[in-house]
């Protein structure tokens, strides 16, 4: 695969995140996006009038009861009459938005882009209605009538992983413990908690084997990143040269059949995420990643459910198939371990306002590579490379993005 223009490198100049919460009553989605955008502009040392293009990231028109909301948000932050595009990829929407910025800048369609997104999931509709909205991202002709909500599909996937590899419920409960704990040191997090594996195991059963504390929650919030070429940054960013230089060096996208029953059997079947493997293959090739567990210093993964994080470790090449549960128990993916993952708290601890989630993952990696995270969740000094994984559906759409610090 030929990279577009190798001379046009794409840099991340700054990022911002609003507070993630269960039900933000202080304003609406425009206000939360403004919080994130203003923080990103200050962080990047740029002015909105200088940025050439925007990408809006949000999942559903239903939650905010507004069609074409991307144009409204673009207007709201002061970008008219400049170009805007809205992207949507289910839970992977934010990751797709970052990939979109890379493609547009590499192609020469612009030299700078602001990427912002959010979701209004907690305050507009009751939880059961919200779950129905989210279920519309599965095949409404064939799947919704069978399983109803996404947790049923993910429960089936995890049961097959347990049957095939001997993975235990206590092992994926360690993911919930880790991510809630990391969120305690993230002031923007929705769900910080100091809990134990026993707490997770005793929490209410939702759909076997997933219990209440194995799940992420519906969140309100917004996030933003600013991208540009080196030449543009030198002219328009006051932070350029004053902060560590972070480059977006790899991006990949993979897909799989919408319906679980259509996926190739016996492998990967419904046990693994084929789309993640393909997206990772592309991104790793671009960024020169050979041994993911050694080559990355931090990684944000899409942990909509605790078991999803375990399976993702395997499909991103962090370990062999069936090894993730034991390695998680050993602390390999904790802070101080071989590859700290979801230092932000992940979807389980930080929150999951869908259109903001992937962008917030990118902001976390940016903070980590700059050594700007809270001291109690900061990865080792001299960290060079971080990555993020966003997916929609049951791994139907997967986006992988890789960031590197350039000294």
C-alpha cells in the first residue's frame, strides 16, 4: 500500500476534553464541544480563524434529536464558511475522524484540521430507549429481533472465548478494576472507583458472563484534537517548538460482517475481531511496528465490556490467542507493566460519549507522550509511541491510529 505524500507529515498540535458525566445538565452538546475546542485551541496555541477545515464526529442523530448537527457544531465554533465533513462509524466514529484528518492533510485538501465530536446520551432519553437507539447500529432486519441489545452479542463472544481458551470471569474482572482505578486520576472521568475483583463478581448479573461493573456507561461529553502539517504549525501555532512534537505515523481500518453468524468459522468465528487484525496490520506497517507489546509505551483500547479488552489484546498482537486473561491477572497491562493500556480509565472508567470517545483516546495518548498525564497514571518517562483502537458494532468497523513523539 502506497502512502499518499510522504513529504506531508501529519502532526497533532493539541487536544481538549470536556468533563464526561452520566447526565450533564450544564448546557447541551454545543456547550460541551465548546469546552473541548477551547481547551484544544489553547493547548495547540492556535486560533480558530486560521484552521482550514473541520471534521465532526458523532454517532447518532436520535440522541440529540437533530439532523445535520455537524453543520451546527461547525458553525457554533466559528468555522463558517470553511469546509466541514461529518463522519460516523458507530463506536469507532472518533477513531475514524482522526483517520479522516490524516487522509485530508496527506492528500493536500488542507494543511490543518480541527476534529471535534461528542454525544448527548445521558440526559435526553431513558436508558432503555438509549439501548434501543444503539441497537439500531446492528442489522435491524436480522439481528435486533434475535438478540435485541449489543451486550447479548458480546456475551456470546466472551462465552466462546471462555470455552475455547479457559478464560475466567475473574480475569476479565481485573480489566474493570484496572480501568476504574486509572480513572481515579483522570479529573474528566465519568466513573472513577476503587474496587476489587470481588466487587465486580458480586455486582448485578446483566447478561452472563457480564455483570454490571464489566460494562461501560452511557456518557455525555465532547473531545477535540488539532492536526496540521509542519509548515502550517510553524506559522500558526504558538506551541510549536515549545511542547514535544507528536506525529500521527500510522492509521488502519478493518471491517467484518455485520452479523455474527456470517463470520468465518472456525476462525476467527465470533471469538475474535478480524477487523482489528486488519486495521492493526495496516497501521503497524505504516508506523514500522514489529513487536506491538514492546514497540508501544501505552495504548487506549475500546473496552465497551471488560472481556472485549482481553480479546483486543490478542487481536492487536499484544499476546498470543488465549493468553490475555492470565497476562491481565499478572499486571502486564497495568501501569508499570509491559504495556499500560487504558491509562485514561478507558470506556469503562473514563466514559463513552460515542462521538467523543475515540478523539478522547487520542488526547490521552497525546498527554502520555508529552508526559502531561496525572503523575499517578503517567507511563514511564521517555515514552515514544502510543496507539489507540476504536471499534463500532461487534468489531464491524475498526480504526487503529498510532502516534509518536519526535525529539
